[in-house]
């Protein structure tokens, strides 16, 4: 084992191939994403919690509602009930986005990654593509399973109103959930590319996603209405809800608002990555 | 070949690398020496495109690292032994690197075998000892069969077997005609491994020379003389231009006179000579002498703090 062969590497046996490009970087990033232990673990926990909590919410609300047959204006709609577990899912995808970048810094792997791919914009682009495509597929699968499970539970209580995929806009909301959580994951990824630190990025994202919108709503309406309407993660929610208050963006304009915000964040992160010492 | 021209970098008000220029030639092991904090790692990181120079350039075969078309096939480097995700298997770590560099994937098992990690390839790298981590880092550096190799403090924390392995490896790589550039703060290690050394302190160049020349140049002429009649010969030696000190064991240490001249003076004075031997300073002493003014932190004394 400690012997060094005289011919350490057979130079002749090494084929001349074209230099690596974006596709090679994406292959590498895919390997890294799926072999990162936190990825499958976080996804498995997220799937169990999202679908489990949604099922529990569907059961409790539908059972309670059908036994008492009392309708209060404040009760959630059937679709809201079925999507009940997704607030946990949102958090999970955000954390996965953060970890996809920040784990490279916490483990000092980033130095090696940049030796293999010194073109930093290409590296960030590869990470964004691989993360969004894989998370989108997984989130869509989760969203449809979640819907069918909730739908089946509610169906057992005929007194409770139910929805189906063919109901007005329901399909959009179910597909939209996959899009929305993928975008929230990208928000985490962009934040981590800028902050390079797991804890800091998660705190920043939680504040942006959950805490600041709450504080905003406490402001006088003349302030909170316009800010709340365009606050990216709130505007993006139009895609996953059916009730549009007056005065709000449409589902797709709201999504575009969130996507544009993430694009700007990623461009800033790209600039910072190029300028800073690794 | 690595070429560094007028490389300069500050971190805040402190200068890390100060107008440094040198070349690292292929076919030999070149040591990169300096006390802790001398700027070795920063220089290596600038060569590898990880840190941006303020002034100057660092190139590999005339091209800056970020412009290399297939970087891992042109330069292999180990900067930090544990630069991997601890939850990832050793093979997956190398697989991702090979994919990013479009290196044939069968090469992963080749380098794993070469560094002796085949048996633990499917174990999570977080459980690796420092020696295994170093081997994994070296496997990554060798993936692309690069003609230029850079190692930052590769023997730090290794056991003797690991040190010998790395030393033999570096010399073997150089013997194949590759450029091998190795940083260390241990002169004694470089004395055994390198044939050429670049010494820096506080970011600037102190010496760039063959190891043998460095010893000769720095030690001057030092001769030990042992005689029962020191009081007779010492004034004569001083008259002849020698500097004389007395060693702890009673021997006279003469600087600035050849052994032959000292012998002649003793003979003319009729003084018996029991020992007359030229002393070669160890590389360690040379290093201490060269970098004395450039050590970042000096101790205030040898006393033990109570």
C-alpha cells in the first residue's frame, strides 16, 4: 500500500477529450446533490410530514365539520384543508436550497469544487438548474400524492364539501404548489450563495418568508397593502390559493414577481461569487 | 511550469504577499518554505484562482488558472486535506470531481487503488483519519493526470509512514517530469524531499535557490577547533580576521577562516590541535537564520509561564 509504482499514471492511456462544459458541471452537481446525506433524509421527512399533516388536517376538519354540520365563515376550504401540511414542506425545500450551497462552505469543499470548475458563473448556473429540475419533479410528485390522499379522506365524509382535480383551478393549485416550493428552494440557494453560511441563510430566509410578512400586516393598511401585494413570497402564494382578495396580483403575475426577485438575488450572488475570494 | 510575477495581496491592513516573483520548474520537487503566516497558502490560492491578486499574475504554462480549458487535467492540488463533505462516500466525492472535469469514470477506481483507499471507497469520508484524508485529497489531485501538482503542507499531522509515502510520491511524480510544488514550514522535511526551495517571510522573497547552495551560502565558513592552549591561539585567529566564540562543550567555533588557515596558524603558534572540523549548518539552522526577521510572532523568552 505504501509502495509508489514507478509508473504512477499511464500518460498514454489517458484519452484526449474535449474540455468540460456546463453539462459536465451539471452531472457533477447532480452526483453531489444526491450523495449529500441531508438531501434524501430531508426529503423523506418532508414527504412524511407534509402528507401526514395534510391527511390529519383533512380527517380532523372533515370529521368535525360533518358531525356538527355547522358552517363558520372562518373554516378552511376543502383545498386549503388538503394542502394543510405544506407549510412544513415549504421550510424543508428552503433548507434544501440553503444546504445545496452552504454545505460546500461548511465542509471547505468549495475550494476543491472551484479547482474543478473555476468558471464560477457556470458552477452557480449548474447548481440552479440541477436543484430546480430535481426539486420540481419531487415536489410535483409530493403535491399530487398529497392531494389524492387528502381527497380520499375527505370523500369519506359526504357532509363536508370536496374538490376534485377537475374543479375550477384546482389543478393549477396542485401543480402550482410544486412550482412555488421549488422557487422557495431557489430563494434558499441564492441566499446561501450570498451568505455562504447555513445558519445565517436559514434565519434570513425564515425571516423573509414567515416573519416579515407578519410584521408587515401590522402596519397601517396604506403601507401594508402595496408592500404585502408585491412581497415576493406573498405574491407567489397567489398560485397556490383560490381566494383572491380584491386588489391582488393574478396567480401568474404573482409567480413572476417571486421569480424576478429570485433572478435578481441570483445575479447578485453570481457577481459576489466572481468578486470574492473563495 | 508555474510562473508568479509581482504577486501582491493585502488582507485588510496586513500584507499577505508582497511583490513576489518566482518560477517553479518541471522535473523536480520545489519546496515552498516560510514560517506560519508567511503567505504560502495565499500564494498557492492565487496560483489556483481561488484568491484574486491585487497586483501581479500567476500562471501555469502561461495561462491563468481560471482560463485553463480543463483545469484538473492541467493542475492537481491538495490545499486542505479534509476538503470534502463528511457524509459523502470517498468514491462519490471523486466521482463528482471526475464528472466536473470530464475525466473517464474508471479513473476514479484507478486513483483510489493507487493511494490505497480501495477498501474504504464506499465508506463515508467523515470517518477517515487525517492520513486517509490526505490520500483522498491526493487521489483527487491525480484524477486528471496533471503535469503540474501543488500540495499545501501535505505532511502536517501525518504519522512517519504517511510522511515517507508522500515524500516518495512527490519525488516519483517529479521524476516523471512533472512540476511539483510543495509548501511546508518544516525545513527538515523539505531538506529530504525538495531539490530546490523558495523561502518567503512576511510575504516577500527571502531565497530562491538549490537546497545545497542555500546551505553553503548561508552558513559561511564555520570551523570547530579544540585545543588545550586556546588562550594562545585565539588572539592570533582574531588578528587573522576570524570571529571566535566558545561552544558549550569548550570547543572554539571560528567563523570567517578556512580550516586550513586555522591549522596553519595553530602550527605556527606551536599549539597542539585535538580537533579541527568544518561545520555544515543544517537546513533548519539556515532557515531560522534566513527568516529570523520575518517570523510573525516572536516569543519573549524561554521561561515557563506560571
